[in-house]
């Protein structure tokens, strides 16, 4: 579950053209999706942490540095904007 302000800030930031870091982190901090827009490229990171009480935890982490173009980023922003919100 995501805090409404965190969700809105992330989705609004997707349409920005300025270099910045966008973070979408759930309230339990078990899921993180980070996009860092630099002057030359985008760096993305996805982290998923699933605590398993009897066995410790499982963690998945990936980083990607790529040239995301404006149409792809716009499509990503549209997909997030299309998600139903109760607020």
C-alpha cells in the first residue's frame, strides 16, 4: 500500500523534464521503485524485500541504467495515472 502523497508526487514527477530522483516506496518499505533522471540518462532501481518470519527474508534488487526516451516515460506516466485512486 502506498501513501497517497508519495503516489501523487511520483506520478507528477514522471511528467517533469528536469533532472530529479523519483521514489515510489510502499508504506512498509518492502517495495521501492526509484528513477533518477540525470542530464544524459535515466537510472532505475527496483527493490523488493519480503520478510519470512521463520526463515529470515528474501530480497530482490535490480539496477538499470538506460536511455529512456520521452515517449516511453510518457507511457509509464499514463499507466500510473490510469490506476484507480480513491482520493
